[in-house]
């Protein structure tokens, strides 16, 4: 009999005294830089503005920073910031759980950390704790849950946010387990909402619920502590046909070292095909004169993004349209946040190319691989940029961060990026808060 729950609780409780390898701390900082960059870059996104305005209307008192919006109580700041961080759909993904982990987990960690006066080192430890818990609970379940129309960020990201929040509050093992159990019973997020404002709301609500769950558990509130055992609750709720159970959970390796980052502001499942399309263009193939374009992708990519017709009517829909994103790449576009902005107008040349693209499921293609063929000339991408095996490093992240934040930070983008690289050494947070306090939505 496995005892996943006690293992999770004990791992969370040990967070304040855990010594982590330097590369794990660097990975957590890289997640923070990515999180902050995409959140600041989403300053003008309507979903983020509405969430921020709603939080402001609640008039809560608290010391947690709301990006572009003053301060609020920690759960509400996490709601606003977590939503904002997911607006561009341009942040990290832990592929084994198909979860945008940093969006809710950093939102919860920073908000509750600020409110409780936690140190930077404590926040780093809490974030890593939340990431590792979410990764293990979601490992093996993520792709199956996504195929069954659950959004992993709303399921496993919520549990990670609760684990990180419990670590910030220094809960003992029993209360930490109740915190993640309370988060698990709030599991939500449907892939049918992809392409709408509800998708970033999944991340914000996961962050808020994670904090709320930990705060309730700190006061003695209890949940169903057996939810994480095989067949005992969470797994047979999200995988109702009984074909898959949660795996035995053990901690030892560091799953954060297998995280993936996005070079493109579209659904991660489309990235390998975008890489292939860009490579074909670099080889000199002219899509304007092409008779046919074929995309061979994995089954999950087809299920989530292949059903769209290449003619999106909103920028959010465009991010989840395989044919549209490939057309952008084939015409030399960066597939960056700038390609998915309002006011929206579907360009005829992009729409025309999208109409030429036929997409197929290929058994050799997975989450990070794809093949694109133009008139018989093929390009196969085995590992898309940003995944383990073809990673983005600090230089790549610096370019991405600058492009996202320079307009809002007005010349202080480089300073902010440097501070994020130093986070955890005890001297960065005050300056980060000072820069954030000068931002206006």
C-alpha cells in the first residue's frame, strides 16, 4: 500500500530546512524571471485588467503586491497576478503533468511570502516545494487528464500552489497534507475554455485557492487526506474510466530540472511544428508558391489545437490554432506576443496559407516533436526549443524578458532581470517591489 499523502506532507514540512543544489535554485530563479516577464508583458490584456479591477473593488487590506494595482490581501493578489501571468500563454510548462506550474505557484508564493514577511530564500524553497509536489502528483496523469478535457494548470497547479503556501506558513506534515487535500477537492479547469479569458483565470484561481487552502489548514481545517492514494479520490475523478492511477510518490530527484520554457506565445503543443516551419523557411522554401503544406503532430496536439480551421476570430483563439500559428511561422513571423494582440484583424495572406495546411496525427510524434512538409520537402523536429535536451538558458530568457517588459519598465528591464537572477540572496525583493510599485495599468 502506498502512502503518498504522508510523503507529500513530510516533504512540504521539511522545506524551511532543505538544502537544495545550486542548479535547482537557478532553475527556480529562471522560472521566476519567466513568470515576471510574461506577467509584465500582459499589462494591457483585458483578462488581467478585469481581474485586477475586480480585486481592487474588494478593497482588501494586505501587503501583497498586485502587478499594476497597488497591494491587497494575499489570496486576492495571487488571483490577479496568477491570471495576468497566464494571459499571454507564453510561460513554462512541466510537460509530464502538462501544467503551467509557475503561473499559479509563483503567484501564490510571492503574495503569501510578502504578506508574511518571508525571506527570499524561504520563498525560493517554497516555490521549489510547490513545483516538486505538483510535478509528482501530475506525473503520468497530465496527458491523460488533458485528453479528457481537464486543464492541468487548474488541477495540478492548484495543488502546487497549496504546497508552496503551506511551506511559506511552515505547516507541519499533517496540516500541510490537509492543505493540499483542500486544494485537490477544488480541482477545476476545462480545456473547452481554451482560447477564452477563462484559461488564464484557471491559473489565477489556482493560486488563490492554494493560499486559501493553506491558510485554512493552518487554522486546523481538514480535508480528505487520502485523496492522493491510488484509486482513492483525485485520480479516479480526473481519469474516470479507471485506466490510470496516480503513481507512488517519492522525492529524491528534482523535477524542476526537467521544466520547459516557451520561445513562442502560443500553445506549447504547437511549438515543435513552429520550429519545423521556421526551419523550412530558413532553407528558402517559399510558402506563397507551395501547393500543399502538411503537418504531422502528436495525438494531443491534434486534439487540443488541430481542430481549428486557421481562421481565428480572436487573438486568444489564434494561440490554440495549429494551422494559424504555422502560417505565421512560414511567413517569417516570430509567433511572439505581438502576433496575438487586439485590435484583431485576420491578415488575408496568413489566412490563405493556413487554408493550405493539412494536419495529421503521426504515432512517432509526441509533445515536443513534429514534422512539417512543403511540396515534398520535410523538416522533422525531434525536440522543440525550450524543452530538456534543447533548453532555453539565461541568455535566451534575457532576450524574451526584454522583449516582453521594456515598454512597461521604461528602460529598467535590464535592472529588473538582474534582480531576478539574484533572488534568494536577500537583497533583491525590496528593489523588485520598488520597480513594480512604479508600474501603472
